[in-house]
C-alpha cells in the first residue's frame, strides 16, 4: 500500500510552488467543486445530470451546516454554465 501511495505523492518542489502561488487561498481551506458538464450532457446514459437536481445546492448547504461559511473553488469544462 505504501508503494502505491508513493506514486501519488507530489514532489516537494511542486508543493512549494503551489504554496507560494496559492497560500492565501489554501489557508482558507476551500472546498473544491468540479462540474463536468460535457460528460453529463454527452454521456447522460452513464451520468446523472446533476444540474437538473438540487445536488450542488444540498451539498453546499450540508457543508455550511457542518463547518460554517465556506470558500469554494470551482473547476469545470463549462465555466459559462457555472
């Protein structure tokens, strides 16, 4: 198991660069939201079209109920939709 974990560890140089560039954002402990609209639309037989449900709203409400107000970082292949 340790060998597998090793393959997913970042090199310290990479971690240093990320911390240098994103320190102020990371110290807020943001929650990442990843919306893959193209998968939802083009492969709907395999993916629930979550934007047609309250999935995101309910998840955000749950997180804020547990941890208070959050900062979010949104990733998507369709930023205009988001």
